[in-house]
């Protein structure tokens, strides 16, 4: 009895070992067939049963992989389609705020530049108006100096009073010329209503037509604009 029990135990151990070997062989064969079935042919199958079992598992595994890869590719194509034909992504609120502030700043800079140019133009016009007003008040003094010098022609040239008047007159005219004041040419020139004011008319065949023959009051320009028109006598 003991011998029979020992034999039966040895048989059970052998059977267990054989089953373990078969299971290990099936597992190893399944892994090899899985890699070969996805990329190439199966090689060195130990027995047909284990090979068939491995092929079935390989098909399932490859099918699962292909299904997953196909799903990933489909998902990527769907994303691309949404990007190309779908709605545009909404802008971030921060980006919208930055664009709004940038646009506002650009407008304010343009308005400030226009204001500066307009202010400079107004200041220049105000300065010119003020300068003309001062020059108009000085011109009668110049006229009196010229009349005094004309009456002093009969006086001796070495008269200190006459010499003093000439020096002051020259200094005054030099100062006026320095700020852009210059007399208008009149005598012998063609009458020009933009610079001359005709107050008398004379007929003289010896003189040309529409020619200034005499200047009754000298006119002046300030920076190419008329401060005072020349009062003239025109012939023919």
C-alpha cells in the first residue's frame, strides 16, 4: 500500500511538472507568435495545439492594437477637421483686454499728435499777429525819422544832431530787418494790388502803362506777408 501511494504521488508530481512545462511552452510560444504575426511569419512552433492557441491570441492582440491605432488616427483627423472647418477658438480675455488698451493708446497718441500740431500752428499764428501789431506801431516812428532826415539835408553834414539821428535810424532799421521786416519796392515797378495801394492816378505818355511813379507812404513786409501796403501814384 505504501509503495502504491508513493507511486501515485510520484505520478501526480510528474503530471504537475508536465502541465507546468506545457503551460510555460504555450505562454512562450504565444509571445513569439504575437510578435511574428504582427510583423512576419511564425517560426519553430513546438506543437500544433500550442501554435493554434498562440495564433488566436496573436490575432486578438493585433486586432486590438490596430483598432486602437485606427482610433487614434481617426481622432487626430477629427481634430484636424475641427481646426480647419470648425469654429475659431475664442480669444483669451487677457488678449482682448490687451488689444483694447493698445487700440485706445494708439488713438490717444494720434489725438495728442494732432493737438500738438494744431497748438504749434496756433502759437505761430498768434506770434505772427502779435509781431505785426508791434511793427505797425513802430512804423510811424520810422516814418518820422525819415521825414526828419529829409528836412536835415540842408544842414551841415558834420552837425552832431543830424549824425545822431542817422545813427539811431540805421540801428532801428537793422533791428527791424533782423526780425524779418523789409520795405516793399514800389517806384518804377508794375502796380501790384497785393502790395500796393493806388491812391492817385496820372496820365503821362512818356511813362509806361500801369507803372508806379511815386510812393506816398512806404509799405513793409513781415516774413513775406504785408504789414502795411505802399500808398502809391500810378501812371496810365
